[in-house]
C-alpha cells in the first residue's frame, strides 16, 4: 500500500493507492540521425588537478562512496545497477569518479531516499545523484557541484485523458495534478500552475505513476526526460503534452551532484566535471542516454 499525500492547507487528506510499480529493463542506447551514440568510460583519464584535490577528502581513504535512489530508474540507471555504468547518472558518476582517480574496487555504492539526502539528513556517501535540482533552500543544508544537466518541466497524462487538450499552462488549472514530494516539479505546480484543486505530493515518481495508471490523477508534472521515458516505455497510452518555457518558470532546472554541507570534495568534483566537459565526455554521455529524452512541444503561458 502506498500513501499519496494531497497538499491542502486545511485538510491534509490521505488517499491510499495499490498497484505494482512498472519498470522496463533496457540496455540499448538512444540513436540519432547519424546512428547510435556510445560513450566509452575507458576514454576517460584521471585529471591531475581533480585527483590531487580529492586525495584525503573521501569518507574512506583511497575509496569513493557514491549514492543513488532505492530503486534507481532508467534512463538514469539501467536495471537498478548503478555500478554498471549503464544509464545517464550511472555513467556520469563513474566518469567523475575516474576523473578524480577512482575506479573499479575503489568505488562502492549505497542507497538513500531522495528526501533525506536533499534535507541533509544522510552523510554515508561522498556524493549522491538522483536528479537533484540545485535551489536556494537545499543549499542551506547541502552542497552541490556545478550543474551536470539542465532540464525543463513537462506535463504527462493519458493521450485520451483529461489533459489531452492542454496547449497552454492555464489549461492545467482545472486538472488534478501530482508530482514527487520535495521536487521542483511539485513546487512548479503550486507556485506557477496554481491549480484549482490542491496537488498531490507522492513519495516518489513511482507512486505518481501508479496514481496516474489508476486514474486517480489527471496528469503528472515531472522533468522532461523522465516524462518522455514514462510515456515511451512504462505506461502505455500516455503522452507528454509539452514542456514549459523559461518565461513560465518551467525550464532551466539544473541538476547537481549532492554533497554533505560544505564538503570540500565538491570542488574536486567541479574540476572533474570541467575536465569531462573539455574532453567532450560529458556531452557524449548526455547524448547517449538523454538524446531521446529532450524533445516536446513548448506550451504557451496563457
């Protein structure tokens, strides 16, 4: 049984949902007009500055502890195996690690919840990545690297459902909307869309998908890559109706590697990301795993 928490100023309504989370395994890379794009971790070499910076700054001497969600989903982690390097954030994590001088047995993985990590309540990792958006509230309790990806917000629903006629942001006001608790997607619903019905805050995107699948909500607001993946792979008959433009407050959602507050290792990760950007590795990883997850029409504001 999964609790779905409706955000309401006075009621604190609880709705209970049943259903299996859907996850389809896939290990094939996206393709472009030029053919498949592949990233080879072997092409990454340790960056002298990043490696020197990281020395003596990790939880365990000579080792790097990475964290992700439990479970972790495509396209960010394939088959819930972050150690494989398959998936956008799995590949990013291992490339950053290698750039800082860690690979193979020198790397271990732990699992955390999204909320506790973003709240600064976990400290059992060197860095954590779960599509954490960088914002001022989180920066009060945790530290971030420079962004490794920027995503827009999007709206997802059944192709023949209540959201089918959405062409602009104001069309969403009369719908029952949901998003994952503690995310910028949920904040976007409350601060920008301002629907007539209080939005539903779910424990995870998996719970939001279950509610949509069971027709308990009309649409999910989520980052664009996740929305397109859910539509293409996980919930048959759904569609991403569009993404939100910058002037609607819905684009420019920057994701960063998350660290315990004031962890000096964040600066080392920034040096690694700088090296990966300069070598083209970051762009190659992004194209391989996110190339098919960045297209959707832009919805009008009014």
